[in-house]
C-alpha cells in the first residue's frame, strides 16, 4: 500500500486514508525536502541545507541521521527512506505534487486542468519553515498560477468567458500589469457581450504600463485589441444551464454508492450510470445529492428532467418533449429548433458535443424513453434513475448499473436523528429502534414517520410505533401521492402486466421469508414463471440472491398482501405450494432415513422436486427449512391438519440430524391439534424426544407417558416399542440406568415380536448401552455386536454408526482404549458421511476419552474442541459444560 504525501497545502502523510504522525516540525520538513524529489536521490549536503539552511554544520549532518531514523519509524515500513549515492531517496510514496504535475503535463481539456487544481488545499508546504521552504513555496505558487492561466485559456477556447468575468476581474485587480491576465479578462468580457468594457480595460492597462513601466503593451494584447475594434458585439451571454432541483435533505449513508458514482459518473468516457431500486428507496435522493456535490466538475452546466415514468397520473413524458426542454435550456432560439424530432435530437447532441455537462434523467420508465436523451460524445456524464433495471441500457449503451437497496439499521437511525434531533431520539430509544425495524430501511417510510412526529403535536415516536404495529399501511399513507409509500408502490404495481400483477400478489401470501423457483412454479401454477419473476425483479419489486432464491421486502410484501385476491385463487395457490413442500420433504426424508416407517400422503396437487440422493435431500432441507416450517404453520392456520402433522413428520429426521430441537417442539406442538389417536401417540413421543435432547426431563416424561398410554390403548406394539426406547434414554440421562435397561429389554421383546430386524438391531444396541453403563461389559458387547451384524446385513449406516459408538464406549470402559479409538473413528466417519451433526458431536466427545487415556493429549484436545463447537451451536449446555471440564483437565 503506497503512502500519500501531501505538499499542496499542509505537509502531511496518509497510509490507507489514515493520517501518519510525523513527529516534530523538523521531521515534517525532512519529509517535504525528500518528497519534492520523491523517487530521486537528494544529496546529503542538499538535504542539510534544506533543513538547516545554507550554513549547515557537521552537527546538522549527525542530526539528519536521527531525523531519517524517526521518519522511517513514522512511515512504519509502508514507505522507505533509503541511502543511495551519497544521499537519501524517498520510496514507496505518491505525492499530490507528482499527481498535479502529471495531470498538468497531459492536460488537453478543461476537466484535466480542473482535476489538477483541485489537488491544491491551500498554501503549499504549510507547517514547515526556513529559507528553502519559503523559496520552494514561491516556486510552487508560480506553478499553480500557470495552471490557472491554462485552465482559463481552455475555458475561453470553449467560449465560456461569461462564467469567468467575476474571477478575472478580481485577478486583474490583484495583478494590474500582468498582460496575460489582462488579455484573458478582455476576451471574457467580449464573450459575455461586453466588448465596450473590454476595450476600456485595454485603455486602462496601456495607460498604467506607459506611466509605471514606460512601455507599450505586447504584441498579443495589441492584436486582441485590434480584433475587438473590428468584431461584432456578442448579442447575449453564453447559456450555462443549472437545472438541478434542490436535493432532498438531510442526506445520510450511501457511502458505497457515492464511491461507485465517483468511479463511474466522473469517468470522462461519457459514462451512463443507471440507479435502480424500488419506489421510496431513495434513488432521486442519491442522484441529486451526488450531482450537487460534483456540480463544479461540470462547468458547462447540468440538465435535469423528470421523465414521469411512475407518476400518479400515469402520464409519461415523451422523450421529444424532454429534448425540446433541453434545447430551450441551452439557449437555442425557438426559430432555430427543427420541426422533426430526430433533427431536434441531432441538434441537442451537436450542442453538447465536447462539453463537460451532467445530465440527470430521473424516474425513467424504460430504456426507450432514455435513449433519445443520451449525448453522442464522450465528455458528458449521465445519471438515470428508474424502478426498472433498464437492462437494455446496460447491454446496448454500456451503462453502469447501481442496484439501490434499503438502508442499514444504523443509517436508518441516523436519518431519524437528522430529522428529529439527537435529544428526541435518545429520549425514545426503544421506540426509535422499533420504528427502524418496522420501516425496514426504506428512506421514504422513515421520512413519513419523521414528518408525522413533526406535524402532529402529540405524535411521539412511541405513539407512531404503536400505530405502525396496528396498521402499517395507514400510517405510511399521508395523503400526498409523492410522499405516501402505498401510493408510490401502487404506481409500480399499475405498470405490471396481468401475469406479473397476479404473481406479485401470490408471492405475498407464500409461506416463508423467500421462495425458490420450483416452489414458485407450484404456487403460481405457471411452468414459465421464471420470465414473470424476472419482470418483477426488473421492476425492483422482488430481489434474487446469489443462490437464486427470490425475496420481497417486508413493506412491499405488506402492500402486496393487502391487494385484492379472490379467495378460491388464494386457497388453491396455498394448497399447491404446501403440497409441494410436503411431498418434497417427505421424499427427502425417505432418502435420508431409509428404514423409517412411512406415512401415506394424499395425492399432490403440484409435482414435488426430484432429489438424487441423501446429500441432495439434506441440501434441500437446509435451503428450504424456514419455508417448510412456515408451510406447516400456514397449513395449520388453514385447518389442513393432515398436511400439518405430516410436515412435522417429514421434518423430524432433519431436525434430529441438525440438532433443531426447538423447531422440532414447535412443529409437533401443532400436530397435537389432530384428533387421530395414532397421530397423537406420534406427536407426544416426538415431543418427548425433543424435550429429552434439551434436558427438559419433566416435560419429556409427561409426553412419553401419554404416548405410551395412548399406544397401549390403541394396541400399537410398534408405537409402544419406540416409546420404550425413548423412556430408556430419559432414565439414562437422569442417572437411573437400571430403569433404562428395563425399558430397553421391553423394547427388544416388542421388536422381536413385530419381526423388524432393523428395529431389533436398534433395541439390541439400547440393551448393550444400558448394560455397559451398569458395568456388565460382557452383556453389553454381546448385544451390541449382534446389533452391528444386523445393521450391516440390512445396510443401515445410521444404525451402524450408533452401534460403533456404543462399542467404542464399552471398549473404553473395559480398558481397551486402542479398540475404543478404532470403533469411535469408524462411527465418526459414518456420521460425517451422513452429515449427522448430532452423532458427529457424540462420536467426537466419546473419542476424546480413550485418546486421553492413551496419553494422546493433542488428539483428545482436537476431538473435544470440535465436539464443544457443535454442542454450542446446538445449544446443548449440559454437554458443553462436560466437555469444557474435560478440556480443562487436559491442562
């Protein structure tokens, strides 16, 4: 990273935009003395003279070495002060003086000279003193003066003298005998239509030259005087349009977007920049703020037009009318304006050719409305704002695209502070935080809220927040179409096609925070919905993230949800999308848990997504989890209870694998509303399992005893067996291993009676685990080995992983730590392959113990650290604390 050294003002240095502490004035002087010749060696004698004056001493030489060392430390290695050829050279720096001279050397237009002079921040070498500094300062001032003369000559060459009269009048008064200044002032007066004043100024200058210097004016000044004597006076002042409307205030944030505009709109290649975003997100706010900030960079003027692409009356501005307005602003006499629209456009482009102008084309509807207004040359900058993305402008005209999103919470709060004042915001901190959250970063919504607080005497932030909670759209509708969020959004809605409007309303009722394309197909029943979604995205009403999922801002969704939608259309759409989530989740669950009891679903009203394998199924669950949960809540709210409990069933394996126990409880709690006895048994057992994982043993026991009683009542041996398995685990976790073994044996007997070998294997593992905890290692190993054989015979990797974990535990308790490590590693490999986070954590936690017993401290620490990380992610406090204690014991 180069160091920037500033000499054209106060002497300073920056690294990465941050100021460097240069220390004493002498060190600052040393930096300046080296920086004026940056990259070139400065002999020691010359450096000493620059710092200590012409009478520098041997002591000054010694002191110089000290200053050099300190300067090196100040620059922190980002730049260097190297010793070369009897002197010192400053390397790794960029100086504003170099930049100024480089720009001036290649300046061939107004903007380059302007850029060069903008590098000056005041008197050069401010903050350093001495003979050399004073002399160098004078030389630099002369360089600046020469550049100013060159800029004026360039502007006069473009006929811009009318803009320069005031500046040159002052300069002429300061330097009354400078013939170059006098010539420039006379030419500016002539171009401003004041030829008589120009001739009078020549007379005054000639008189002073004769009286004070005893000389006549030079040839250049005399020639101009002669030309003006015979020239026709200019009829009118040169027209420099300044059409920018007042920028909305206050302005906060948008730093990244402003920097992007600096990079694009200040480009001298005729850059077109399109700012796109939804209504009320602040596109015009940003464009006008930037335009006012940089108006001085466009000396030939600024043109502005509101194209009314989304106006309340729906009356678009014809591009021909906009061109005619530009011609008027440029001072074209009405009689010179052609009748043909194409000829008008050609005249407009001719007039702005070669000029440095800014055009702001606000509120465009589409690319066709903008194209006739684009200048033909490469010197003007164009800002376009639109709710549409104007992809044709990007593709056909190389426009730079800036997608404008909502404000962050911090910037949104800053906007309220700017509008309401720090005192009021601090006094209502919680209410303001809620307003920020409810407005979702929409500048228009935040401005409406601030205006409401200002306008109504009793409208405190707390009161407005309460009103927003009750009826958001009413509060954000203040009656003015320009300052009403519902009205602004309605203009975007009115511009949609019928298909886009229908999909927009349907997306508002879709369950979940976002939606993928397959679910959108099910929701809308439109196989080619991608094109419609692209249209809504172009209109900035929805967005698409990097993974291809579509989402809608909460305020836009609230607006869309209040639009009329026939009840049968709504019901059928919800049924289709819920069926999509249910059948896809069910199929995904079957891929992940091959040996799970199946449930029979009703035929789908929309086709589910086809998933290749267990990995694809888990990936789908991960991406769609929030939407499937939301679909279950929607199904419950619609009283589609069968779909609601079957969604809970289809989610159970994923919830267990990922440790989402709170979500498991929420989904099965909804299933308790079903009247079916089998479903109630299942719901209570699943709730018992989830509460067990969270160590909520009282709640777990309550649900499990209800499940067992209902299963006995129904004569369901399968349900009884599964419930005994869970009861064994609850007793084990509470330290009652004997009761755990009893329930494990009851489960084994039932599984053998049922005749399901995989269930029998799981029950054998349960008996072996409980026996091991009671110290009967032989019984434990016998039952677990039998379980392992059955799981392998029936290709159940999940069950195999669980039994290997048990065998590792048994071997460790029996003192065979090498075998224990081997079993745990086999289990861990299978758990990782299954992406079973819960099992991975258990295997890692178990693996650490035999490693520690073998003195393999590093391996034990690595296993326990990874287990702790997973436990903490899953919110398993008890297990986390146990592993922390084990890590602490390692030292």
